[in-house]
C-alpha cells in the first residue's frame, strides 16, 4: 500500500511524528508476515524544503516526481487558532497541495486528514457534501468557512469514502491506527498495545462548550441564559426574549455556529455541568440529576454513557487521576 504523508510548511510536529511512528511501528511488528501487506510510507511536499512548526527541517520528496498513491495522509498545520490558521491557509503551498489532493483523489486515492489538516482538504473543496470532523474548538470557524461540509466535531474519526477525517491533535494516532486496521485489524490492535493508544470514539468528553459559544455574541448570550435555566428547563421563546432576538434568529444562529438546535445545545450544557459536578463534588447521581434538570439518576447515567461513552465511575476516576497528577 503506497502511502504519502503530505507535509506543508509549518506542519504540526506531533502530527507528523504520530503518523510516522504508528505506521513505522506497524511495519516493524508485521515483520516478514506475508499475510500483512507492506505499508510503503513516503513524506511528500510541494516544495523542496519543509519546516515544522518548531522549525525542524523535514526531508521530503516532491509530489510531482512520484507515482499515484493509494492513500494520502494530511497532518495538521501548527496554527491552532482561527487567525493564524487563516494566514496559513492563504499560503501558496496550501493551494498547490489542494491541486495535488484533487488530482490524487480523482485517480482513486483515499484522502485522510487530522486536526487542522482537515482544513487543507476542505480548502481544496474535496469535503463538500461529505461528513467530516475536525478539532473541536475550531468547529464554528470550520462551519463558517466550509458550509457545504457536514461537520460532526463530537466524533473522533469520520469515514465518508473516499475521505477520512480525525479530530484534534492526538487523533493523529487514531487515524494512523485506522490506516493500519485497513490492512490488518490484528496488527492495528497489537500496534495500539505497544504504543499505549486507547480507543477514543468521541471528542465530546474534551469539548468545552463555552469556549465554542464565545465565537458569536448571540450564542454567548444564549449560553449564559441556558446555564441559568439548566434546572428549570428549556424554552426557546423565553431564551430569545431574554437575549433580545427573535426565536427564528436564535434557532438559525445556533444552527449556523454550532450545527445543532438550541435544545440540543441546551442538553450539551446540562451534560457539561453534570460532569463538572461529578468531578468536583461528592453529590450523589440523583442530586446531580436534579440540579441539571433531569427527573432521576438513571436518565443522567444513560445520557452520559450515550454522549461521552463513559459511565459515572469512569468520569469520577478520571478526575481523581488528574488531581493526583
């Protein structure tokens, strides 16, 4: 399987290293086993010289001199916030990379990207009409810039053939393992054990809701109203009246910025506050359920498991582990 890792100027050091280390470890573990096809990995670029975000020089092969790949991996750019990322995406090498990505894709290659690398693929127009994920804190910016992409920032990995996208920084490992699993699920599982990589199907447990809300003044005001009414319940009409917009405007703006309804966002905030109480108080599940507006603890347990993929014990243990560190 011919794999290209497309490294652009300012490539995120960890992302590039994660791809190389996962694929390299998989190749070592596969050894001479004839049932596992070799992963032929090459770092490619559109310029003869590439530097990482930490200014390390990366040797690359020019894309123009290489044959058609089976799969192309796009690691993140080192820019982590909208302003810097906007400048990075305006660089000429990103435009040239987009041309190669479109060419490779049209010839049948799978295109995969993680973290802000998803912006490079979206910038090329390849994700229009497809489902995708990206770094959770850039979700509002992504939606604004690429409205034709169906974004789900809560997922860690989204497959929408022939494209695969992964979430924030450490999702490079998840994407690397996904590539290995396409060749051999057994090898991918072994590689994960060697590298101590845990399965994380969702970014939801890491998302900070008010961080995203602060990208838009109406959404920010709704978020404050919602936090004041978590226990009493949701009313779109009451929320709109309090923050000074029409109900229709509220629904439209929440959908544009967050990709969901005001009620769905309200439920997210309930989950966020419930997790906060679980990790910072000794209150019972029943008490916490009441404080976030649920009738009983069973409902809260079910919601947390469905939303975060974790139960009460796991959430509280995680808080204890972080406190010890």
